[in-house]
């Protein structure tokens, strides 16, 4: 994974926080049981005693260390069994005084099987995704502020139903999409003219899925593609591999596709993103002003055939930016 060092540091700090949190919980349990159940406290002290015996055995080299160690080990195991029995007798779970881990695989060390643990990689990814999306107005948009009265409910659109009906369907689709988010998951294509709420709903999805704990990157196509270009030509400010981030994040929300400059480099970067994500069964939410023919002309068949497998939402109505201004004046 090519991520800037600062994201590894952020993940380390998060792990430190988790270890601290869990050790505090454990200490509180130890204090609680020592107070309420003196027999538990006694066994705990005996167990602590075996540790200092161990140190003494290691320091004292004259004796047969192996023999002494196995005696000590037996003693230690018996004490642990007694502790568990006693806890159960006191009405507590037998593992009440065991070390507590958020991740059983790496025991919150970040390393399992000699490799970075999946939980650690997930933390690095989330830290990087959070920073990449930090300049976006994700916090300003939500499903609850999506106002359907901006869409006409009197005339049928070329799609059949009224604009309000279609947009109400889009809204509830997006809410359910975010609410049921899981991996693998389907991708979405939001299409329609300017000012119809594509960015509003894609930000709302990004926000809701982030709150569910997934790594989400929201960004506009011009912005993200420019970053990739800079990194490719060696003009980047840090070591982050944006292309790798965009292909591996749980959800990518790529806004304003088609607003970037026309360039072969962008087309091939976009192809890599779409293709890699589809191969990994990771969902992408794309919004664009382009229609399907324009997309095919601009990005070619290989991309448009992949995009055509996405669930499509048509945005209809009149420019809400304009209507909002009129309502305010
Ligand atoms: N249904 C709505 N209720 C409330 N505000 C809305 C609604 N739809 C759009 N808006 C607001 O109107 C402005 C324009 O909407 P938005 O940016 O989502 O449009 P868009 O479809 O992404 O347009 P473009 O194609 O130009 O990017 C934003 O400030 C957005 O929050
Ligand atoms: Mg937009
Ligand atoms: Zn782990």
C-alpha cells in the first residue's frame, strides 16, 4: 500500500488509543474485583508472584532452568484455572480479567502472522480517505435537507412520471443504498443537468456510509484526476498514491465526471480506477452531466460498457440553484 507516512502514524496513534482504552477497562475490573471479592485479589497476587519467580529463575543460572520453568508454568496454569473458577463462582464471566482486545487477530499490535494486520491497513486507509475528503462539504449535506418541493409535481416528464415523483424515488433509493451499504455492493451512476441535486445526494451517501465506519472518498473528478496526474509526473506534495487509494477505498464517490479537461492520461487513469474497483467488487458512485453517448465518445467503449452495468438514476427538474435564489429573494 502506497500511503504517506503520516497515515501510518495516525493508525499507530489510533492503536495506542485502543490499547490504552482497553487497559483502563481491565484495571477498573481488577480494582472492582479486588474490592468485592478478596479471594480473586489473592489469586491475582499469587499470579503476579509467579512473574517475579520467573525473573529470579532466569537470573540464577546455576540451577536447571528447564526443570524450574516447567514447574513454574504448571503453577501458573493452575492459578489461572483457579482464577477463572473463582470468577464464575462470583457470578462473573470466566474471561473477566483477561486482556481485552478490539482485534483478536493481532491483539491490537497491528501485526499478525508477521504482516500488517487487516485492522491496521483499514485504519491507514480510513485516515487517508478522511483527509482526502476533508475539503469536501460532506457535513453540509444530508438526506433530511433534500427538499422535494423544488421539483414540479404537475406535469409529466419525458420519463413518464412527474419530476417530484422521480426525484422522490431517487431520494429513497439513495437513502436505502446508504442504509444497506455493505461489501461487495452495486455501483451508481447519477445523470442529469446542472443544479438538480446530484452532488447533494452523493455527498449525503458519502456522509452516511462514512458514519457506518466504512472508508469513503468523496471528490470531484477534475480534482482527483489532477492529483493523480501530479503524482504520476512527480510533482506531488507527499508520498500518497491517490490512484491506489481510490481503487481500494470501500466507497468512492466521484462527482462531476466529465468536468475535467479532455486528456488521454485522464481517460486511462479513470479506466484504471473503474476497472480495478469492479475487479475488487467495490462500489463507486459517479455523477455526471454527460449522457451515455457523450460518455462513450469521450471515454471509449471499454469504459462506457463498464459504466453501463451500474444502476442508473436520472435526475430531472429545473435548476435548484436558481429556484433557491428565487425563493430567498
Ligand atoms: N432537492 C434539494 N433540496 C435542497 N437543496 C438542494 C436540492 N437539490 C439541490 N440542492 C442544492 O442546490 C445546489 C445545487 O445542487 P447540486 O450541487 O447537488 O446539483 P448538481 O446536480 O450536482 O449540479 P451540477 O451538475 O452543476 O454539479 C446545492 O447547493 C444543493 O445543496
Ligand atoms: Mg454537482
Ligand atoms: Zn488486527
